[in-house]
């Protein structure tokens, strides 16, 4: 073999080549970023629109529907999801994954530019942005100030000092400030004083808009000098603003202070944050889409610790949550699993070879392959995350496999008396084809994994390429460094007592296996039937394995999401959050801290809040996060019966307040033509689902109605008063919500000037109805030209939709739920069983969120499995120059692995998820290895003239030890992952369990079924040749 021969002849050259691989890998390792999961760029685009004062139905009709119609024509659009709330609309566009996110956002911008003029005039400019599904907050910090600091002062420091300083740090993207109240100048116009002076609120609004502003006047050229002109009409102080003349009837100036009170105050509070009961401002830091989360979090923490955030005296930033801590612990745990697995694999080799020199030579493949792989990861911009490191930790047994097979064969040749260099060359050439075939089958399996469809394919892209490259490096090492090292280091040695005892045991095992193969070849039908029965058992068993999309991490963090009735005030919602916090603090001493937030998220719903619960890591407490969550649900249900409270583990998949799609695993979507019928059907289905044990924390997206006071216009009276409906409506909005009439400058900062009615008026229906408006005709008892609002409208108590949810341009209702001791697949089965009994015929049901992603991912994995099998067949057919022997190898190996994989998942109560399914694909490449070694050796003996029976018995005896050695090395290499003893291991343990179970059964059954199947195929081939007048074969099948 060329590679091994060159390596044996030129040992220095070989060492230098290996050193180069290790050197570049080590240098690359220092530059690799640290992250929780791989970076996944998905073409998700959001369009958010603010429409001040509009109710959800108006937002839907005048904003969402035109936007949906415009973007629906974009090529590659997969789904449109929309939400309408008070004064706010959100459109989420999901494109096919092969569409570039940059192209998608540009296409959306182009379509929006065409319709912006068609949107209502008072709609704010739509905000269009790409969504980074990994851009959850990487760090949260609380700002506290000195005693007596006002809300406006705290907000100024948070927004202008702390936020700006943090955003200048490398990798930092958006910084959200929760609980802020910016300074505002409120002008509270007294309706009675306005009436006394014959003025109205619109009159005052017009006077303020044109009486408090600076206006550029152009340029003036005087001689050779050019001057800029500017008219200064803006008030420079609050007293000057109070003295502003708003009317001058008959030469008697009416000043602002005569009809209104001016207050230097803050904006209306719409968000609240409190850490452990103390109100504060919270800064949530998000990374840029291409930044590393750990590096960003560490940079912010370091800047805060070193006082590089320039804050005034008495102000302090305190970090209360950082994703980098769990990420670092989790990644460190994977590295520990990798090292422990490597140690166990090396001990397996030492046990079988009983030669420290041979063990050392084999073990060199591990660090060389792993470290060299870091160079590829750096080149492809991968990071050290749970997926890439999990791929390496699961590959430990595979990376040493090739070296084991080569060194074992060399060791066997040495025992026959050959010289080390001669033995190294001959043994490597003898086993080279089998080693190449086994490695190429593994690579053939993992390349399709890297290119799976769907979001899971994007996540496992790094997994597939990392494994494929690592095993190819290990193949190169086994053909170069291993034979070179064996030719220089291996020598005869006298075995000790323990070594001789192990040798006697292995020899006895060889003899036993010879007898077993003999029995198998005499009872081929029974043996093959046993394999078929095992396959049938696996098929029967899979229906009892629960299914879920993806396992969760135990980060030691919980989100307690609660929702109050529609119309609940911000303060009342916050107080309920504090009640929940105190209840949990009293009953759960394991809690370290709790952060209560209200009004967060894009929709800023003031009737929804979140209590973020932080606890020690999973190895620092006795109970799992799921057990604690279940206990919290029970306690909160007793303390707050009937209230809408959900307890969910924090997830790297995101999900904020008011968004249950990814936070809750079960999402049931109902569609129909009648929204009232949909809402009724959703409530009926939710009521039945609440009776199912394991389905908890149910919420319905249809929030019902919230109380609303409607003003029905008397159009005849409005027209007779010389007014238009718009003038009446805008005057009401100015009085209640307020209108921005200008800005006030203080130093370099500018603040809104807001005109509205006093609080006493805004809290009284009668006072609102008494508000004066200017009309052409008026009540003779009122001042000239004035008419009261109550004369033009009829107040009506009514309800307004609290929130409208749409998907693909139609209204829909979603039921979301957490699961307690129940897998997602099982929960979906229960829903499908119950739904026909409660849903009308014209209401359709489908699963969305994680359920939809699970279905798409399982479909993609099934296609990948089929492609992997086809590629394995092609590799084996090319290697063995036969269309028959791939079936001899693949049929027993692949099919016999399922009984062990499914059995192990069932016994250990693991789920069939995306992680364990990738383990099944991993098995496809691993389990063929044993059959390849057996069939290859049997073929070599057949070519030398040995009969089929003798060839199989001798091949089994010779290949038993390397088969057991490589299998046990892989099993022990993956054992730390399967045991799940480290932090974050609950995410990856199911893959290790499935692989180990499949390896055990596949190895045991392969050692029996492959000889029987090989012999049967050869007998059938010989019979066919005789039947058609041919001559019996003298060598292995080639067709």
C-alpha cells in the first residue's frame, strides 16, 4: 500500500506531516468561538407597524391585510403569520430555507415601498428586520441609582449612558431597556377654562404646533458674505413655554398658563421590571447575528466589572443573568465527556492487545484526528458548541477504530515471527481495503446529514461535516502514523501473568466462536429467522417509544408566564407578578433570584408578565428542572386558582412574553370561516385537553374581548355643527391619549411636548362628553362657536377584540400547552383522538410550532436515512467489486441495529427525537464495519481457494478480536454521553443511548447472521450456476 509504504520508509516525513496537522489544529482551536448552539441563519422577516389609537380590528383591516397582500407575491414565501393588537400590528414572513435572508428582507422592503402611501396617514413608518432565531438576550443587567433619583433620571442614565456604552462593545446588537420612563412635558388643558375663553383643544393644539418651533429661512447674501437664516420660535425654558400666547382675541393675549397646567413629568409607563421585589431598570443585551454569544456576554460583564461603563456617581449596573455561564459549563462538560470517552477507549485497546506500545500507537489517532478537525472548523467558521463537540465526543470510538484494526493485524503478524517493518507493511496492505470501506461508509452517512432539509438540517450541518472530516483524518493517520509507529516501536515482549490470563480467555473465546459459526452454518434458516424476528420486534417496539422534537437543556432557569384578564392595568399586572414571586420565594429555597417584568416583547401587552426564576446548575441541586416546574405548577394552582399561569424551562429556541409558539411544545391550530365558531371550538377542545394528565398550562390565542367605550356619531348633528367625523375623533384622541405638539430642548436633549386633558377629565365619562369643540353652529348657552362632544355622539359600552391572530391571510386560533411527563408525539395523538368529538365539521385542525417542525424534521431524516443506505451500498459495491456482498453486509448490520437502538431508548425511557434520530443515522455507518471486516477476510480466503465454510470459520476467528475491540471502544467512548452525568447532558444522552444499544445488538447478531447469510447467498449462486450449466464458483461473488 503506497501510503503505508512511504510512511514506513520515511518516518521523519510522516511525523512532520502529523505535526503540521496538529499545529494548524491547535492554532485554530485558540481562535474558535464558544457558543451554546451553531449559528443558524433562517430567512425570517418581521414587519412591525405602530398605528396610534387603533383597535385590533382596525389594525387588521387597514394595516395587516394590505401588507399581507403585498408580500404574498414574493417568490419563495412559505408562510405569513400576523398579529393585531391595540395600536400595533406584526407580520412574520417565513421563507423557504434556500432563500437568502438578505434577499428576502430586500424583497419585503421593495414590496412595502409600493404600498406605504396606501397605509393610513397617521401610521408610523413600518420597521422591517431580519430575525435571528439565536438572538435571545445573552445578558440582563439591572441599573440602580442613588436614593431620590427620579424615574426620568434613571431612564436618562440607562438610555443615554449605559445603553450607548454597551452598544459600542464588539458584537453587541440591540439593548432593550425595560421599565424606562423618559422625560416628557405634559400640557394638561382645562376644558372649562378653554370654554371660558371660547377655545377648544384643537385650537390649543394648533397654537402650540405653530407657536413653539424653530424654522430655517434659507440663505442671505450680503456683499461677499453668505448668511444662514433661522427664525427662533422655540421656547428655551418651561416658563417661556407657559407664557406662550395661544390666542389674542380683541388684542387681549391668552397665554398657555391661563388655560392649561404645564408639568415636567415622564411618559406613561408601559413596562415594569423588578429584581427580587425592588423596582429597577433592566437592560437586556442581544448579540449581533454573526457574533459569538459567550464573547459578547463576557465583554459586557468585563466592562461592567472594570467600571468602563461611564455612569454618574451613585449609579450601578448589576448582572442578573448571563447565558455565557451555562454555555461555558455545558461545553466544558462535553469536553470532559470527550476526554473520559477517549480514556475508556484506550483502556479497551490495552485490555485486548496487552501491549502498551501498541496501545500508545493506536491512541495517537485520537488527539491527532480531534485537533486536526479544529482547523476545518475554523476554516468553515464553526464554533465550539454543543453540536460540534457532541459530534467529536460521539466519534471518539470511531476515530480510533481504523488504528485498532490496523495495529491488531500488525500485532497478529508479529506473533507469527515477521519483522516489525515487514509486518507493518503486509498487515496494513492486507487490511487496507476493509479499513477504507468502513471509513468511507461512515463519511457517506454523515455528508447527507450535513445537507438535510429544514431548520434541523441547518443545526446539524456542523455535526455532519465535523464527523466526516474527523474520520477521514483518522483514516489517514491509520495508513501513515500507525504503520510507521508500529514498524519502529513494536517488538516482542514477554507477557506477564495477567496478560497470559487475558490471552487464555480471548483464545477460549476464539474457540467458542469457531464452534458457534459451525453451528450457525448448519442451521442457517434458524439463524436468519432469529434476525428477522429481531427486526419484527424492533418494528413493534418503536410504537411504544414517545416522540418529541428536541430535548431541552436544564439551564437552571424557569419562566413563569402569567396573563391577567383583558383590560387589567399595568400596575395590577405587576402586583400579581409580585404575589407570584413571594409565593415561590417562600416555598422554594433553591431559588437564587427572580426578575418580574411586565409589558415586554414587541406587543407590550400590559396584562401579561413574566417571572424569570434563576436557580443553581443541575449538578448543584437534587431535583431536575422538570420536577421543580411541576411542583411550582401545583403550588401556584393552589395559591391562584383558575388563573392563567404557565411554568416553562427557559429555552435556547427563544420565546418571549405573549409568544407560546416555541416556548410551549404543543401547538394546536384551528382554522375556519367563522371566528366566533373557531373561538368556541377552541374553548371546547381546551376544556377536554385540561382533563388529560400531562397536558398542562393551556392557553388560547383568542383572548376574547376587552371593555371599550364607543362613541357613535350623529352624522346629521356633526354636519350641522360644521365639523367632520375625523375632526371629532382626533379631538377625542388628543384629549385622552394625547398628541405630540412639539419638542422641548434642554441642553443637547430633546423631549416630547404632549397635549392632553387633565387626569380628572380622562377618568370621567361625563367630563369627556362635556369637552368643547368649535363648530359653525353652536348651542346658544355656550360661548360663540362652541359645541359639546356629548351633543354630537352617543356613548355605547361595547367590547373590542383584544388580539387578532392570522396565518396565511386567514384568522386562526391556537391552543398552546406545556407537557409534564408526556412526550410531544403522545400529546398530539391524544389531541387527534379527542378533536373529532368536539370540533365542528367545518373547523380544521393542524399542529404548528414544534409539532410542525418535528414532522418536517422526521420526514427529512427519513429521506437522509434512505440516501445514507444508498450511498453505503454504492461505496461497498465499488470497494468489493460486487453487487451481492453489499447486501450480505448491509441487511443484517443495518436491520439488526434497530432492535438494540429502540430497545435501549425504551428501557432508559428516552424519547425518539431529532437527537436520537441522528444517532440512528450514525449507526448506519458504524454497524456495517463489523460485517465489512468479516466479509473482506472471508473473500480473501475464498480467493486463495478455501471452501465457503472454512473461509467463514477462519475469518470469524481472525476478525473476532478486532470486531470486539472496535465495538467496545466505540461503546465505552460514547458511555459518558449516554450516562448523562454532566451538565447539559440531558440534551445529548439519547443519541449515546441509541448508538450503544444498536452497536450491542448489531455486533452480536452480525457475528451470527452474516456468516449464515453469506453462506446462503453463495449456495444460491452456486445452485443458479449449476442450473444454467455454469461451473461452481472458486471465488467470492462479483455480481
